[in-house]
C-alpha cells in the first residue's frame, strides 16, 4: 500500500515524549510516514498532552486509556492495547524509547506479533536490581532488532550480553531535544518571573526506590529544607502522593527555603536548568540534559547507583546517595568548589535522531524487516 506507515512510534511517559520528539521531527523532515501512539502510562495533562502540544508534535492517532498504576496491571493493559494497535496498523517496525513499563509492554506486544523493534536508548545498565527500569531495559534490549545506544559504553554492555540485534551507537536524542528547544524556551518561557530566589538548586525526585521509602523521602525533604542554597522543586505526581500520606508535605510546603511547583512544561524546565546553580535529582534524563553544552550544570544524583556513568566520569554528575548529611555536604562542596565542566556532552552532539532515522530508513528500504529468525548463540 503506497505511503502505508511502516513505522509505529510509541510513547507513554513524560521523558519518552521529550526524547522521541526529535525522532518524530526527523521522520517528518524525511517525509517518512509513521503512526504515533501514546500509551497513556502518564495521563495528567501536565505529564502528557502538554508536552505533545508544547513540542508541536502531531496528535497521536492512538491514545490509550490505562485504568491503573499498579505496575503489573499497567503493563498488561499497555501490552494488550498496543497489540491491538499493531494489528490495526501492521507496521514493519516499532520504535520505543527508554526503560519504563511502556517500553517493556510495547516491545513485548511487537515481539508477540513478529514485528521488528528499534530500542532507542539501549544498553544502559545501573546493575541495581531494585529498580524496575533495570529489568525493563534488559528485557527490551534482548527483544530488539535495532539497539540505538547513546555511547560506546552502553554498546559494550550489550556486546557483553550477546544481544541478537544490531547495535548502533548514535548518541542520546535528549541532546537533540535540548538543542532544538532551548532557544524557543528562552523566548517563550516566563517562569523566571515567578521564581523567588536569585540563586537556587533545581530539584526533582520521583524514583520508586526513593520516594516510596518513607525514610529516604524524609531524608530528602530534610536536606532540601536545610540546604544552604534555596531549592526550586517541581514535584512529580508519584512524590506528591507519597508526601501527602505523611506530614512531610506540610513541612516542605511551609519551608521558606523551598519553592514548590507542580510538574512544569519542558520550556520552563529548560530555562530553570539553564539558570540554576546546581541540579539535585534522581531523574535519568536530567542527568543527561545537564551535560548538554547549552546547559552545563553540576548534578548531585540522589541515588545509590546510576545507569549514566558517562556523566559522572565527565565530571558533571556525582552519585551522592540518599543520606541527609551527605547531600548537604555535597551541596556545600559544589558551592565552594565552583566546578569547571567540559564543553562537550558524552551523550553526543545533537544529531542522534537523524542517525537513528537514517538507519531505519535504509533497513526498511533494503528488505522487509523480520524479527530475528535464527538466534543461534555465536
Ligand atoms: C515512570 C517510570 C520511570 C520514569 C518516570 C518518568 C516505570 C516503572 N517507571 O515512573 O522509569 O522515570 O515514569 O516520570 O515505568 N501519576 C499521576 N499522574 C500521571 C502519571 C502518574 O498521578 O500523569 C501517579 C500514578 O497514579 C502513580 C504514580 O504517579 O500513583 C506513579 O506513576 P507511574 O507511571 O506508575 O510511574 P512513575 O513514577 O511516573
Ligand atoms: N521535566 C519537565 N518538567 C518537570 C520535570 C522534568 O519537563 O517538571 C523534563 C526534564 O527536562 C527531562 C524529563 O522531564 O527531559 C525527565 O523526566 P523524569 O525525570 O520524569 O523521568 P526520567 O528521565 O527519570 O525517566
């Protein structure tokens, strides 16, 4: 069928929309038809639709409604609904990004229907099995036909594990996203007018192993309240729910040292990162964004592990754990040391999406894509 979209692009969470936006733009600029699916894992307007509109993406042809956040049921629902979308659209390849339950469920749905899979941001490893993301990304990497890795190191992780698919080192599309959106953000965002502090640390926290653990959540909140640098804190819905179950919400929201915000749009977030003195986060994507030449900020990673060791080795990030005293010491260290940071990012120079789309275009044009059919070990 002429112009029948051979590519199904799937997203389901906030970071997937942001990191897939450059892919969609590259497909559009090469006039490659594609179908676009939002799986509905994130569903609040300010965690989903807001980003599709702000980043000027086409409206998804398929918007799934997921009725639960219980991880197994959520994954099952996304799997079943994506399987139906695949039956309707008959793509040759599914493109899926990252390590969320959406990534896992969409990849499984494609695999069960013998559709090729392109995994964007393949090969990351935290070696921290407490994290659902570590399980998701490992499974998806072993199902995928194309593994688009951000760095040589993530490619090595995959080689070591003998994955079957083709490994392509492309850079991370988050650098493309920062490059494409920061100039627009600086023009359009007015968030700085609402910020109460001249100098601040930008904070986020949402990791399940952090915010669902009451002791860790308390440590983080106390560190933010006592921080020597005031805190700007857009709060993820998971964390808001966890905070409201305890008296920590009141403590945090009445602190003069912390300005709480709801989850904010990408343009506002980019501007806040750019103007911050320091970033404190357990986010994956933010560790990468901080290395973009246009941002270049030190990051304290409030976790016990990271799947982004390149940011640590380049000097941008430090894994500081989740103890209050350590976090406070590390904030003081950054304030006193005024670190000098590299001019380039370990995650590429902003052309990852172009490279990924080029590889997919060639593969689609050269032969009908099929799942691996002869998976004998090497
Ligand atoms: C998910 C991903 C995580 C990713 C994060 C990005 C998994 C296992 N985790 O975590 O890797 O870093 O997205 O932000 O896939 N909620 C809302 N409104 C929303 C979205 C979520 O209220 O729009 C609430 C849910 O009801 C639930 C909680 O937040 O109670 C967690 O949502 P969920 O999508 O399961 O996981 P995240 O913590 O967002
Ligand atoms: N982000 C945003 N608004 C916010 C918080 C984060 O636009 O209030 C962006 C941020 O710039 C990054 C992405 O969301 O691109 C990171 O998402 P998150 O931390 O939720 O997920 P992770 O990257 O850890 O999977």
